C-alpha cells in the first residue's frame, strides 16, 4: 500500500445516494460531522478551508467508489467505502506521515520444493462469507507513523484465523507490540 491509500470503513456520514451530486450544503454538513467525530482542530480559517476542500475531494471519491462497486457487484457484496480520520489529508501527507517512506529491500525466498500437508476440498464452499458478522475481524488499527504495518497485518491475520479456527468470541486481540519487539529493524520508528 505504498502508492496510494485505502478508505477504511470507520464512520457513517450520510453520503449521497447513487447518481446524486453532492451539494455544498451536504459537504458542509458531512465536514462538520467529521470535525466533531474526529475532534479536528484547525488553527486558521485558511487551514480549515484547505482541509474542507481535501475532505470534499475524499467524500466525492468515496461516493464514486461506492457507485462503481455497486454497479460492478450488482449489490451482491457488502463492501462500502466510507470516510475515516484521514479524510482531510492530502495524498502527500498520508504518504509522508503514514506510509513511512520507501519499502525496505528484503531477500527473496525461493518457493521451490515446498510440500503441502493434506489437500483442500473446495467443492462445498459458500459463495461469500461476511467475516465481520462472523466475529473474525477486529477494529481498524492506526499505526500512526511507526512503520509497523507488517506487525499490524500479521497480528490482525492471526487474530482472525484463530477466531475462525476456534470459534472463540469475542475476537481476542493479539499484541502488535510483541511482534515489533521481536523483529529486527524494518523501518519501525
């Protein structure tokens, strides 16, 4: 995720319905809700206006992404893009503050002569599974500018897999910090 950023479902702001153009009033209302929900403070009117413009662009991108997805998926999927705490940031700010610079070169592990245990029966799989409803997806974590996205992803994946395998509810959060502490320097800050 180094070339852009993804919108994460985080809050529900009344967005435009498919095909509806966002009015300035709706954008202002959504921006006001955003400021309250994420406790945003802007130090000048100029900064507030700049952030509002960035928010408006993000909001329009979210509406467009949802329209495009709904057309492609014919409403069969529960995917919904939404606004999150970063909606008033520019792409450059997200890259500088959250993506932690260029990726680190790591050696490639050859995938030859790998044996797999057992075989998978893929004949009776459901068409789709809502892992959120099943309790196998935890809340979105914010790495800030730590560079620990690998640890967040590893912990998140292991939490979900553990819940799916054991059925234990609620989802048990695994320690991201423990993964970071046990790893060598891979861009952690």
